[in-house]
C-alpha cells in the first residue's frame, strides 16, 4: 500500500508558524487524495485540510485563512503550512492518504507528529 511519514511538528508560541511535511512511498500512483487530520486526547480525529489530485482543497472552518495545504506530486510530499497558531491548534497531526485499491478506497495513515502551541 502506501507508507506515510510526517515531520515538522514541535513547540511554538501562539501567533507563530510551523510547516508540517508528509512524505509518501509505496503505491503512490494509486493515491486519490491526501489530507491532514488532528487529534487531542479523548477526542475523535478531525479533518483539518485535504487536497485532491487536481489540487482542489478544503479546510475545516477553524483553520481557514491560517492554514494552507499543498502537494508536490514529483516528490509525493504534502505540506501543511500553519500560521497564526493558537493554543487550540495543539494536537497530534496525522497525514492521511486515500488510496484506490481496485473497486474500493482505503485510508492509509502516518504515525503522527505532535504540535504544541503555548499561550
């Protein structure tokens, strides 16, 4: 299938910026879309942003205007540029790939990278 490795998380002060990266390997030609999710303890994983093969993007309302998702097809890498960070953005961020597998589509996940925003 597809293997995903995230990087770029860390500790940042409120108002600061971070850029997350996700490198994909394996059957990357079967990737239909990629996304970033985040999760905090005791809560479900939530979609932050997604990008399709043709570059269409979508964001959850709380990050619109502050986060930008982009993709480098040549290197099979997806990025999440995060600006004007808030303490509420603190979470583990996971990279997701939606991969075509015959008649079905499966979700592949990275192991996550933690982001902590201090006030």
